[in-house]
C-alpha cells in the first residue's frame, strides 16, 4: 500500500502499485491505481527540466504543431472536423475554448463555421504559431493563469490533455468558472479500464508514461467531473482516431517488438527516431494485426470498454 491518494475518492483512498515501467522513456516510473474508482497516477511526476524535454518541438510536436507524416496529418484533420459535428449536437454555435490546442487548426476550422474561439497551449512555439498564422487568442501560461473572465465560454474542450495535467481537479474547477450556465465540457482521455489496457498491461500504448501523469477510468472521470459541478450526459467509447491504433501498437509491443516502433515511424521526420531493423517485422505483421485491431476496437466499444473515452457534460445551472 502506498502513501499516494486518489484524486477522485475524496483524496483518502490509498493507491496500489500495478506496474513498474521498464522501457524507455518510462523506465524508473511506477503506476499506482485506486481499487475503488479505477483511476491511477504515475509516480514520481517528472521534474520540470524533464517536462520541458518531453514537450519540446524536437520530441513531442514539430513546427506548427505537426506530429505525423502528411497522409496521417490529413486523417488527423478530418478527425478534428468530426469533433465539431458532435459538439454541435449540444451547442450549435457560440464561443469555445480549446485547452491544449497545439498549432490552432481545430480552432481555425471552428471559426470558419462561425464560432468565437480561443485556446490554451503550454508550448509557446505552437501557441505563437496559432496567434501569428491564424490570428487566434492562444495563451501559453496554462488555463488557471490565463485568467479568462467568468462565464465567458459556451464550450470548453480538453482532448487528451487532462491526463497530462498535475492537478486535473483544479483544471475542472476553472472550467466550471469560465463556462456559462448550461455550458458544455468535453473531455477525452485514455480509459484505464479498457479491454486493451487489461490485455496489454504495461505495454499498453495509451499509458504513455511519463507524459501521462494521471490514468482515468470512465466511472472515475465521470465522478470527478460531477464532483466539480457538472452533469455528465454521455460517454463515448469508440474513437476511430485513437482506439484501433491503441490496439495495434499495444499488440506489437506485447509481441516483443521495439517499443512503439510503428507509431514512431508514422511521425514526421523531425520527431522520428533513427531507423531500426525492428521496423521490418513490425511492417510484416500488419496484414494480420491491423484487421484484428479494428475488430477488437469495435468489440470493446460495444461492451463500453473502449481504449479511449470522450465525455460530454453540462455545467449545472
């Protein structure tokens, strides 16, 4: 039993060790989980010097917020457009803040659709690109320090960012403050109780230690959101963008191939590691592992055990 406490269960539920990471860059980190809500955390949190390296434009995202080779970036941008389709089911049009907006493409797309937009992005180079290239108000000091006026947004989106934040409960409190009554909060995170997480353990692609400081279950995230004044309306368990690649890369990792080799190969040249012969068996396995991963992603989603989850909640009036 550890001295670490659960951020969901009133901070009085001790966490239990589940994994000790042995692969780079996660070597030396341990993962602790709450037996009550299924949420966990990485221990220790990386030091600030390490954080700066983890999120630099030479390791995490390249110039202009780009991460992948061109064909993959085309797909990524299409997935961003689909987010808008889901948001407008709750709020047809209004003002939106994207927390962790990268280079600002999603915000620019929404602005073309008539939305008033703003963003938060801790990487100053990407925030500056969004400001200079798109002319969007993007602040790089973090959500709490950005100090947006109270009740100034109709929608706040946090797509695969909350798990990176040291104090997610404080972030949710700030979201509550800046959202108008009845406003929409959208959060997407990996699901620590997904089928793929259970099947692949410490080799699960979406663990992403030490980038991910917290690890959320669907029930734990819902409880945390509701504790901070929101009413959860829906949790989606399928993501074509995230879940099949989660199965695919996790299975390759479990097969003993070089860790995250396929994902690394799909990155832009600026971020990619040097060539490794381990890429060859990875590619040879794809005719089998790709269809299996797509089927598995569909099955886990239908059983509400998707590899990632997308939560929609309204600020209670």
